[in-house]
């Protein structure tokens, strides 16, 4: 089927789905494939559940005229998203980076929503499937889009840019993340700056944090909007984080509900974007001050006598270091860290976990619990640090009395699911 004809079907409802467990009424179902599933098997079921059409790429499953046969379902989904983005003709803001992508995306979108009909990536749907779905969730009344892009291998960001065709871009930072795919930090920088190269190719614009030397260096000879330092387009001053970030720009002071100095730049980015798009200081302040993080990302949870910093969505060496330093800087008396393994680090896994332990030893943290296979392999000579090979071992050996009247940091890679610790406190 021609893309333009498929697009006319899509415009009837502006709804696409890839999961038959979702509400399919009037949607187009795209029968995606994976290593352990074949969406073609569910095409007929999707029609029965109310889908207007189903797109497949195996002819034997084309059992009625509402099932559309294409050469490749994923490629068709991506092409449809790109075509839709071109028809919309609206500004698209793309962002990637090693840490803080989702929080920054959320902050930017809530600021932009003060003035515009803004559609942004839901959750972290930021890959080769999530980006097309984000674009196709933008309806005819959308005025601006915010698209988060994730990658764990080279050329992925470049591919996502060719689908989303962004007008503006931002890279949060460059850190030691997905090193199994990128090799080293140089590989991370090269992969993430595929966003810069795309924007440069099409003479588009990049937001640059002037306090990040890598951002400044990599964005030379580009159209840039700068923020952060006094010499930038939008100077923004960090005041404190005890534990919530407080900052100042122009004459406006913002007291956020985000913890840790590491969230300062996430907020600063949203301010800069808001200022550029001429959103008032009052609107920017209200949007940011009313934003409360969720999904295990820098959440504050009060349980019993403890204040818990729940940051268990993900972890890598850079974000782990920032979280430990933040906890160490707090003025509260009893500080406890419950940390789990960091994944996808590659050959330097044990060295990076050793660095975390070294940092803990130098910190003001009173007691630390380390959970996971990597942490357990390292010899720790400290009475204030306990090690457990698995969460089950930790659960069996832990008692509530060990953690009371304390500020507790819980952080680990997603695979550790360390939010389960909450049930033990």
C-alpha cells in the first residue's frame, strides 16, 4: 500500500497501537516482530477488538480487507511517522544524553505547555519504535513536539533524527553509560553528537550548557542558544540543594521539588527553552515548582521515621557518583545508602563499582548496603559497608532497626528493581 493512502487511514483517528492488550478502537494496529513474538499472529484479533486496520508483513495472515500487507511493518511505522512529522510542519525539540533525559523532557514539556499545545514522549518511549509512536501521537492541533531519543549503539541517534527531523536539540551530558555498545567515553560522545551533526546538516539550532566543555566544543560553528554561565544567553544560578534544588535567573527564584544538585541542569534547560519560546517568568516558575517527579526518579518518599530518596529507575557511574555526593552534602545527621549493581558498563564493570565504594568511604554517609553480584565481588574493609550478592540475600539479612530516623538513598540499575526495598522499610 502507498504511504499516502495509509496516511489517510491514520488521519481518521490519529491513533496507532502495537499491543492488542491496549484499547484498539478506531486505531491502526502495527504487527511488529521481535525475538520472542510475532505481531502478525494477532492481526485478526486486533480487528475483532475494534482496530480500524491492521498492518502486517506476512501474507498468510491477510484474512480480510482491513488487514494491510506491507514489506516491513517496522519500516512502514517509521516512514509513516516521518511523513506525519513533515505534514505537521511544527517545531520539534529533540533531546538525548547519558543522564537526565526523561526528567529534562518532562520539565521542558510542562514549561512549553504553559503557552502551547505540546505533545511529548510518554515515559521513556525513546527508541526506534518509541520515537515513531511519539510522533504519531501528535494530532493536528499539536503546536510543538518534544521527542526524547535513547541509544545504546552508534548510528541510532542519527536514524532517529531522520525520522523526527528536529528543529532544536539538546544533549544533557556525556557519561559512562551503555559502554558495552559504545566502547568508551569517546564512543559515547561520538554517538550522542549524532544529534548535533543532524542539526548542523539542516542548519537547525542546538541548546548548549556553557558549563559543559564537551557541549561547547562539539557544537562549534553551529546555531547555538546558550544557558548557564554569566556570559550565556540565559544565565542561571544554582543556589542550593538541601535536598530540593533552589535556583535563580534574572530576578526570579525557583524552589523546585527535585532533589540533588544534579537536577539543577535539568531545570536550567527547561528555563532556557521557556525563555527562548517567550513563556513568561511567572509561568516558568509555576510550571517547575509544581512538577513532582515519579516512576522511581529522584522521588521523596516518607516512610516511618525515614525520608527516602528513591532513585531506582536507573544508574551508571556518573549518576551514581552524583547521587552519592548529593546525599553526602545533605545537612541531616543519619545518612544511609542502599545501592545496587550498575549494568551495561562492559569490561570495566568491577573497576567502576570499586570507584563507587571508594567514593562512599570518603563521604559523610553513615551506613551503606551494597546489593548485587558486581558489588559483592569487591573486598570492602569497612564496618559501615555491608555487601549482599542478591536482593534475596539482602532481604534475608536486613532488619528495620538498621534504618531509622535517617535519610536513605536507594539507587541501582533498572534490572535490580531496588524499589522493592521500600517494602522492607
